[in-house]
C-alpha cells in the first residue's frame, strides 16, 4: 500500500529550507526598516556622523512644513493620474491585442518593449524626444498645432510630461498580465455574447472586465507602488523636481533631503511617512477590489 510522502521529514529540514529567505528578508528589509525608524528620531549632521535625539521632532517638522505638504499633494495627485491612466490605457491596448487575429505576437512585443527599458534609459530617451528646444516630437507638435511645449518653465506641463512618461513606461507590465487574464476567459462566454449581438465595448464592460477584476486589483496595487517609488529616475533625469517644485515627488524630496542637504534624520522620517501612506493605500485598495472581484471557475 502506497502512502503519500510528507512534504518535509522534520521541522528542522523545513527551517533550513526557509533560512535563506529569512536571512535575505532580515538583512535587506526588516533591519533597514527598523534602522530607518530609529534614525527618524534623531537630528543628523554630516550624513549621520553626528546625531541628536529629537523624538518625534522630525515628524512635527514635516507636519508644519508647507514645502512637504505641497510635495505630499503633488505625489498623491501624480499617483492617482498614473494609476488611472495606466490601467485605462493598458486595458484598451490589451483588449485590442486580444481581439486581433493576425500578427498578435508582433503587436504584443511592440506594446511591452518599453517595460524592458531601464527607467534611466527611458527618461533619457523621452527627454530627447520631448525636449522643448531639440525634441523631435516637440518640433512637429509646434509645427502643426498652436500648442507650445515648454515644460522646462511650465509647472503643469512638466507634471503632465512626467505623468505621461511614467504611464508609457508601465504600460508593458500591465499589458502582460491583462492579456494573460483575457486569454483565460472561457470561449463559450465570448461566443454566447456575440450570438446575442453584444458589441465590443459592451462585451469588454459586461463580460471581460468583471472576469479580469482580480488581475485589475493586483495591478492597482502594483501601479501604486510604482508611482510612489519607481518614478524617481524619471523625475531626477527629466525635471529635478522643478520647475517650482511642480514635480517634486516625495521620493525625490526624500533623496534631496538625505544626500544634498545631509538631513538623514528628516529623510528617514519622510521614508516612514511614505511607507505608512503606501501601506494604507494598498490596504484600502485590496479591500475595495476584493468586493468587486469575480473568483469563480
């Protein structure tokens, strides 16, 4: 009589297999997090060489800082635009890729290749294309339209350019997941809807969107993390937070306070606030999207 083998012969074996993961988490996640929180309770000079205990003084300074409140609002608005824009465009592109019959692989590669670019390379490339004076896109835009692109001196234009570049950079990641989710929708549902005369837009809204809602929920969380943390190279290389702090996102302000102004304690407090903000947003998003997700077979 055959018996099912146990996953592990002993608790010790299971612990040994988990040990590398635990070591990596402690070394690169938990210890840096605790050290950041500890440092946020000090005023620092000379990149942390001199420290003075201030307790919650750094957090109080952030709460009363007009510049930090401005950066906070800009970041939240930027995240909302990037998350909504990325999801809307990626869903539209994914649906078109899903419905095309000829050359779908070529179209898919063309749609996702920007995600393969390193963020710094993407920022340099888009900076070249959209440069107010030398950009190829800017030249034709101003030649054939009355619109003038001068995002070096216009705060709203700089914000819009960074948001568009961030959306473009993240589209490929979303398209990969959404195309896979759409391909998992049963063919019988599509055939039944088409027999009933349902159009493409209504088919997407009434049939496909509810079925890919779990994937959309996952992408909302991932895009939120991306917009708060991974857009630093775009801001650093394209606008440096300007003009007039119009693109001074929290992650970029944190970097400047730490390494340009040598305020590691204040920057650590900003890190803690940013972590708590993103964690709270993810919790709310997960709870909300779970109520709309369809997990049926």
